[in-house]
């Protein structure tokens, strides 16, 4: 999660909402990403979605078996849906998202038994650091 | 929707699950896509997500204001989330998806008042044709 926070900081430095994600398989980092929506004009360019695409490309398989995705903010509906589609078995996130969180807050798409894949979810890891980074970013942007 | 079905057929011809999507703005087609998961090894390569990325790139804005997305199958959670993120105002889909549909069947992410954008949804347009195409694809794949 420390590496994911570093990615989030890199995003903040260029004016992107500071969310970072890392995908790890057997101790090896397959992908690291931060939000890129503003720089790419791509509404799907969330850290998790980018990391999933990079990780799948790096192993040449759309199934991200035996991986863990670490992300500094609770995934939204799009990213939670992508996590399920990619069969990621474990997600660790830092702070929850009261506005759009789909991994337990507004929805719980990662653990819905009607879908064909469920995810082991851990939350709260380095939550204070991530929350502080997000608040500071939005405070600076308003001022 | 006829154009979206043509895209779905193109997908089927190369072994992809036959789902097609078109994004239209003021009568002009901004993007057309079919599923590409198998060929790209990208778990996020659903027709809608690809079309959204192409459309945003073509207009240079992540907000797809005044657009309509036509898709031959009810969007999943990932694609519904992306539709909300891209602020697409209207979605028309052909047939519903009992296994993963997130635009009214399993979830209704497009019209959830807690999110910061709601979508006008029309369903059932050329539903029989789309359903027939999907069933035929999966029947052929099993045989």
C-alpha cells in the first residue's frame, strides 16, 4: 500500500485526483498506476482500471489469477466491475469512498453472490494517510 | 442499434462474444466497437468501454455530453460505472443480461440517485436479433 500511496502522490503532483493502485503477483509488482483522467481525457482512466490493463498485458492473460490489487481509495462501480471481470482474488484498499464506493459503501459489487466471482476484501490499510492526501488535494484545488 | 448489431457480428466472426456498441452525438457516430477481450487479453475490453474511450478521445473531453450509447446487451457493472463516469445522458440497449446486467437486471447503477449522474435508459430495441446472435454464438462454441 505504501507503493500505491507513492503512485497517488505522483498523480497529485500533476493535478490528478490522488489515487494510486498496484497489482502484485507472488511478490512481484505487475502494474502500478495513478489516475490519469485529466491528462488523457479518458473517463475510464482510474488507477485500478489502468493497472488491470497493464497487468493483463504483462502476463498475456485477461485472468489475473493469484494477484492482489492494492488501491488507496475504495473502488467505484466501474473499477469493481473490472476487478470481478479480471478474476482478481484479493483487493486491499485504504480509505472508503462515501460518494461512489462500490466495495462495501454504496454497493458491494466485489462480494455479490449472483456474479461469477467474489473477492476477498481488506480495508483500512494506511487509511489515514490516503484520506489526508485526498483532503489536502481537494482543499488546495478549491483555494 | 442496427449499426451496433453489425459490430456485434464482426466480433462474432473473430470469436469474440458478440456485443456491439455505438456512441452517437448529434447524429454523428463518434465511436463503434465490439468486444475484444480474447484478442487483446484485456479483461476491460468490452464494447461499451472501448467505445467510451474512443469517443472521449475523438472529442478531446472525458465528458460525453449530449451523446447516446447504443449497445446490443445490457451493460455490466464495469460498463455501467464507466457510462456514469463519462456523464453519458442516454443509453439504449437491446437485450437484458440475467447474469451480469447492471442497468436494471441485477443492479441499476445507471439510475442510482446516490451517484452524481443518472442516465435515461431505453431497453428492448432489436432485442430478439441480439439475443439470437448471442445464443447462436454460444451454441456454436459448445458444439
